[in-house]
C-alpha cells in the first residue's frame, strides 16, 4: 500500500473572519488538486470556513480535541464538536500543545481514540528538540513518541503522522534532506512493524518551516508523503505553491 499525499495547513491561533478570503482564494486557485488538501483553522472558524468553501476539494480540521465526548471541561472542545462543525481531521500532540499544555504521549493516545470515535482522521505530531538532536537521541525520542502516542488500530484511513522537529517549527531552520530521510525511513519501518500493510499506507508528513521555495526538495525525500505547514499556510499564494510542489512530487 502506498500512502496518499496530503498538504495540511495549521493556522494555529491566527485567523479572524476576514481571513476566510484566503481559503476561498485557495479553493478557487486549486479546484481539483491531485493531492489531499486540509486547512486547520482556530475552532471559531471551522464552521464558517466549511460554509465558505462548501463544494471545494479542501477539507477542514481542528487543532486539538479533548479525550472525552462531553462534560465539565471548561474551555475544551470534543472531537464530536469538531465533527459537528464540519471538521474531518484533527491535529493532535503538536509540540506547542505538548509544551504549553503539558500534553503527554498517553494523553495524545487517548485523544486519538476520541478522534476516531467521532470519525475524524487523527494527525499525530512527534518530533525532537534541538538538545535531543544534538545529544544524538532523535530516533529514540521519535520512536518512543510514536509508540506511546499511537493506539492499536491505526489504519491508513484513520491516522496521519507528522514528524516535526521542534527546533524547525516557525524558525526558518530546516533539517538536511538526509536528516529528514533518516527519520522518515525509520518511522515508516516502525509503522509497518506495528500495523503491517496499514502502516505502509499511513501518510507521513514533514513539518517545520516548509515554504514554496523548499517544498520540492523536501517532497523528493523518501517516505515524505506531504507536509504540515504553519506560517506558510496562512496565505493562499504560499500554500498554493506548496500544494503544487506536492502535486509535482513522484
Ligand atoms: C507547524 O505549526 O506545525 C509548523 C510546522 O509551523 P511552521 O511551518 O511555521 O514552521
């Protein structure tokens, strides 16, 4: 099984109603992309974004969900609520949430199961810090995060894994292509060991300072099936360039 290709945008805590014009422009410029395209805006924009681009090829996702369906959890949002607003995917365990909200592999695993129960695709993020890379621990760290964050039952249809070196997110620093290949080949082998043929089909995204000018070379790396993009997903022209690069990739 080969993995489908996915260009996913993470707007983080950016975006007001006026910014929906960007996603509308993106949908118009890419009416039938040859790859899957997803934008994950702040939760407040999920429903209006779905309305604004209804009928387009662009899917809409959330950036986090709670591990339970409903209850006394002020300020949180459940996977069912995301799905009810029109989301089809949810980013889980982003390094900013692991840092800002002390999320652990165990909590990400529970959230992944919650996402599946709402029929959402879980985009599970993992990645090493600069210190861990400098200490030569990258594969141990990402291997541990992968094992701990993914529940049993991952399939090519319900899970995406995003490798995002923490030191490359929003910094303009990008690992070498050899460093990306080493991690992605390692993750693919681990996914296949644990999930068999399904593991071969789980999309493996690279994330960290992807932009139109470096997307072609990153998408040429083995076992890179797409990207999770922060800053460059906010503008239709930039994200459109990344979508086109992924369409060009073999
Ligand atoms: C991200 O938020 O997941 C990300 C990779 O951000 P950026 O593209 O801005 O580095």
